[in-house]
């Protein structure tokens, strides 16, 4: 036991080899001084040229070091605009204060200045230097017989071989049993190809069907065929291929017309094969005859020139010299320089390394025009006597269209507001519209706002055509229509008359009476009512879904109004069997089509006309702002002036306050001001909606009835002043609508 303990005690102690290695490593670590690599500064080319200026100027090869004085030049390219006038406001340079804003405004207006290099062709690789001679073409790749044989073995099928197919079709072929008579043989239906091989021979191959071209069921080589004879007694539409060895192949067509075609084609092929064999035979006899002549003159070792040299005929001597000279020239024509035949040089391709620089252009994705026709609910009635008894919707509805990307869970376009109400229904809001217009003009200020030559307001009163741009088209992009009505009551209460189908006339008159009273008092306030969606593309290549219709009109849920909730609904409508959304009977009629960037009578998102534009046109198409994905491959420099602010109220938490306990129908009013003083006027810079002015002083979001924590989905678009100072601010005002 004592010996075991003594052994175990020594296990924890290092051996002599380990101690020796440790001592050596410590000695080496302390003795070796690690030297840092010396940093070599790059040569200052300009400084060296300046220091040795005198020496370089006296050098005969100074052109190799000095840059040519006439290398750099400047040229101007006129700026091309797609709009009738510039996108920069007329008062931009006057109102701008900061240097950055001034330079940006100049950039949007000035022409393009390009820097040209005269000797740019000499700045690349030596293999790219300009050459006065003809550019050497690449040598053809050598193809050897053994490689071709291997290819033929690998591609044994008809489809893989490069042969010319002269005719193909279905034929009935007799079996190969020679012991039976022709009339007793069984015929099998096969698909035949009559083709010509690269060597000029013709073959007739049979297959089980036209799709399976790999396994051949038999081949007939027509170079040994003597004639084609029709055999109606053997089988209907039958014919016989007589071969040289006395054997025959029996075939039958499926109709008389096909029989004539096959027989005519086969006879033509057999005739051409016979002529080819005769020609080869004649050529062989000529070669044999020439060989006999050469063998008879083997003892004569003198050349032709030697014989002509001893000849005294001057014409023969002249002809010989001209022939030698001509042969020498012909030999030099097909020769290439040795260094240009380097395979590595031929493999290099410098095309596209430095493409031609073009001025920046305004880029667009797939442009889609949305044409809004009508919105029809099942509940209809006669609004007034002026409508000639034509039934219409019994109250005004308002539509906003936008694009949503379900894959990225976001909105990818601005809103396009549409008013499809007939004139008789719009009259219900005439008093409110006139009062709002007077208030806007009375308390509005346009000081320091952009001044631009836009289209007249009459063309934009009720636009029905909007142009959307989609940079990254795919199948998960939806066109969503949100439908609003005048604030009246809860969404469920307002949608109930439209869903019920009993006593439609009485219900329509009841809804019409309530709508007239509501429009007179609360015509300026909106409430959510319904929504619908439509898939834009059929595939990821951007093929527009022209046949697709909008989904049914779904009732809005007051607790699920946000964009995130809407995207979840869009996922549900892709699976209609799982959808539990309540449908309001009605139909939204909207068509889509692709349009080019220069579509006539269209205006930009700033209401500036786009070329070509007719001054006397009756309707225009409005371009809608695209929110380009935040990816490098989709981003591009801005080439037009845009200075806007988009505001999206999301949600209001108002249930914890105790001051205004009755505040339930909460409206959010947004204004843009340039001062904190209450007496100052509000800036008229918010984009308006159909039926009103182009720009307004305020915008109100949709109101939810009896909700202290309302959600919002409205988009408020503001044209910002050219110069922003510290007092500019956005004012949110909350109202209780009683």
C-alpha cells in the first residue's frame, strides 16, 4: 500500500520533459524581440513630378509620366423633364434660407455637366488598348472525331441528335415474322420520324408515341431502299418499302391524304439518295484515274516549276510566277499574330466594366392605372325628384384606395381618394361643403408656401383614375378600398339596414331620411363603414390580374381598424372557406390596366401636368406616391422636387382621464402652423379630398362612435414650406362630436 501511495503522489508532478519544454519556451519568449513591419508610405505622384520638373521636361519620354493637358473637358447635357414645367416651385430660390436647400433647388433646375476624358481609351488594361488594325477574331474550337462519336453514343435518342426531321406522324407497321403472309401479320401503331443524318443518309425511326423519343422500336435505312409501292390489298392505306436484299417493310397510313404525303416524301428521299450514291461513285472513279496517272509518273522527280524552268515558253513562266505570288498572299490572309492567339487573352471580356454614364432619370416600377366606375349597394332608393326616378345609394359614400404588401406587413402607396356618388346624392352635402370652403378661405394663410403652376381645380374635383407604381411586384400585393360614410351611429347599427333584405323600399326611405338629417349637421365628419380588396398580380413576374374582381364588401370592425389588423384580414380572404367576416350586399366596380410612364393627360403627385398633356382635356389621371422598399437595389437618386410630410394618427388612449367623462365620439383635427400665436392664420398646405379645394387648412380623421380609445387609419398629406424654422409645428386638436 505504501508503494501505491508513493506512485500516486508523483502523478501530479510534471516530468522532466515537460519542465524542459516550459523552460525553453520561456527563454525563447523573452529573447525574441517582435519587430513591427515597417509601414511604407505610398508615393506622392504629384510631389515627385513637381520636385523633378526640370529633369522630366528634358526627358524625351516625358509623355509617359505627364498627364496630357487636353485630356479633361466638360460638356453640358440639357435636363430632360417628363413634366410640362419644372417641379421646383417658382418662389423656391427666394424663400430658401439654408445653403443646403439652395443647392438642392439649383440641382433640380440646372442642366447636367459631364466630364469627358479624351484619352480614356488608353487608361485600361494593355489588352484593351485601341488598335488600328482589325481585331483578331477568336479561333474556332477544334472538334475531333472521337468527341463526336462519344456524343452520338450518349445521345442515342432522336431528340438529342442534331438531325433534320423531314416528316413525322402515326403509321401502322407489320411485324417481322416472315413465315406468315402479309395479310396475316399483326400491325402495331407506331410514331415515325423521317429524318436526315449529318452524313446525308435518311432513316425512318419508329417510337411508341410522339413524347417518348428515347427508346426506338426500329430503324429503316432508306439508302438501301429501292422503291415505294402502294398496297391497298394488304391493308387499307398500306404501302411497301422494297429493300435491296429482297426484303420488304409493310406500313399503313391512317388516311388517304397521309398515305399520299408519305409515299410522295419517301419517293423523293429515295431519289435523292440514289443521286447521291451515283455522284460518290463518279468521284471515286475520278480519284482512281488520277492515282493511276501519278503512279505511272513516279520516275519523274522534277517539279512543275523545274519543268517550266527548262521550258522556253514565256507565257508559262509568267503564269507560274503569278500563281506563286497569289498563293503567298492567300496564305498570309488567314494568319494571326502569335500573341493574340493566347487563350487567356481570348477568354477575357472587358465589356460592361465601365458602362456609359447616363444622367439620372426618374425611375418607376410597374405602373398600373386604377379606373373607378361605381359603388352599388343592394339597398337603393330614389333620393329626390330630379333623379328621374333612377334608384341610387340612399346616402353618400367615400372611397380611399391604397396598396398593401402582405409579405412585408406594410402599406406601399399613398391614398387615392374617390367620390363615386351621383350628383343627386352629392347635393345632400352641398351646404356643408360651401360652409367649409368659406371657412378655409377666411382663416387660411399661404405665406411662404410653394407656388407651382398646377392644373385647375375643376379637373381634380372628382378624379376617378389613379396611377400606382410598384417597384417589386409579386402575388401578395393587394389593392384595398376603404369605404366611409357620414358620421351617424355605430358601425354595426349603420350596416344593419344594408344587410337585412326584408321590406327594402321601406328600409331605404328610413335610411334616406336619417341620412339627410345627419348630412346637414355632421356632413364634414366621416366614419368607417366597409372595405374590400383585390389581388393585383397573378405571378411574381408582374402579370396583371385583369380578370380578378374585388372581394365582397366586408363590414368594418370598430376594434380592428389598424393596418396590422387589415393585413391579417387580407391573409384570411386568401382562404375564403376560413373567413368569418360579415358581408354587406353590394358591389365595387374598379378595373386595372398597365400604362407607360408617358401616359397622356396625367398629373404627378404634386398635381403638375405630365407630357403629353392636352389643355382642353376633360379628365386627368392622378399619380399616387409609391413608398419604395428600403432596400439598396430599389433606391435611386431623387431627380424631382418633393417636400412633403405624411402623418398617420394611430390610436388615442383617453379612457383614464376624468375631466371630460362624456367624450366618446372623438375627432382628431390636424393643422400645420408656422407660429404659436393663437391669432396667426393656419397654413393652407394640406392636400384636400374630392369635392373640395386642392389644399385645405385642416384634416379630420374618421370618427368612431362611442369609443374612448379609438384607432385611426387616415393618411394626411402636407406640402411643407420651402424654409422650415423653429416655430413650424403640427397641431393636433381633439373634439367630442355630439
